[in-house]
């Protein structure tokens, strides 16, 4: 029972990060029907930017409390990631918006490879030890253990989801996003500027990815140029699992995927003495993707809708 509780906690932490990344995928897809495969690399840039800022602050202001350093690094990472995603949308995706669907898809994959290469040149192709800036004393919950970093991840995710829900449902920008997703041409006739709304969507998605990147690096204690590829694929799986284009579906898909992966790898590891658990944890995400695409292609919360006019 203690093993199950521990894996549930691990799964919620992992699923929270997947949910934040998946929201970026599903927001962009819901508005312009594009899978931004460079989204994982935006996460990576956010994590490596925060790593750089933390190093600079620790050298220049050695007495600064760790949580303040982390917050400042997170804010700067969000600004850098948002700027990067804004430029990507304007330069790489906007000129291809009315092109055949295959062209933006190939461009997204190419942008992913380009960003990985640039990051490798800027930050060098080595693993960077990400400093632990929060207390390390574990918190005991029943027979399980949760670290302050994991508590921070769950708390920040809940806050981000609450802010995003409010933004989409109760603000002028949120109404414009929903109108543009429904029909961009009609929205333009109503006075909405679709280009501005799409750029805002990419910026919001980048901020969520940067937050997830900093939390991912903090949780695992490592950052490097290829760190966004696998989380990005898994978050895309979570978005499809929950229903691509559905915000609630991205959250549900991310959390469920994290739970499935943690519980599956935890029990396989317990049965095999951890010989297989940690090495084969990635297969659970793609098994879920195959099953979901076979049984319910629209996802758990997705709906079959008619094509837009």
C-alpha cells in the first residue's frame, strides 16, 4: 500500500508537468489546427535559461535565499520562452497558415531540430547539474515521502491552471480565443484580430512550457539541450489522450498519463528489483497513445465535430 501511495504522489507530480506542457499543444491546435512539435524545445530553452540565471545570481549575490533566486530565474525564463515562441509563430508558422497541412508540420519538426542544435551550441552538449534551491527535508505522507520541490510543483501547477481557466473563461482575450477557435474569419468580422489572438496563444503556451521546464529540471536535478524531446512527446500523447483541442482534456490526460507511467514503472521496478522499471517507463505513454487512437481517436473528453466552414 505504501508503494501505491508513493507512486500516486510521483504520478501526480509527473502528470502535473505533462498537463502544463500539453496545454500549450492543445491551445495552439484548438485555434489554428497546428501541432507545434517545437513546443518541447521551448521547455528546454526555459529550463536552460533559468539554469544560466541561477548560476549568475549565485555568483553575484551569494547570500540571496534560494526561493527568491528560483522565482527570478523562472520569471526571466518565461520572458525568454514567450519571446522565442512569438518569433517562431511569426517567422515559421504564420507564412504557412494557409498552406497544405503537411508544410507547417514539417516546419515544426525542423524548428525542433534547429532549436536543439542552437541550444547545443550555446549551452554545450553536456549535462548541467540543476541546483536544488529549496529545502531538502522530505515530508512524510502516510508511508510515502514527498519533497518540498514536489510540493512546489503541485502548487505552481494548480495556480497556473486556475489562472488559465480564469483567463480563457472570464476575460476579453479568452473570449477572443474561443471565437477565433470557432471560426477565425467570422471572428475577424466581429472586430477580433486573429493574428494577435494566435500570437497571444503561443505566448501563453510558452510561459506554461517554461514553468514546466524549470519544474522538470528542479525535480530531476539536470538540464541539457535534448531534455525537452521526450517530455514534449509525452505531453502530446497526454493532449491526444484527453482530447486534443480541449483544455480540460489536456489536464486530465496529463495527470492520468503521469499516474499510469509512475504506477506501471513502480510496480515493474518492484517486481524486477528496479532492473526494468526506470528503463522502460517511457513505453507506457506510447502504449496509451496507441490504445487511445485505436479505441477513441477523439480522446477521453474530445468530441467529434464537423469541419469548420
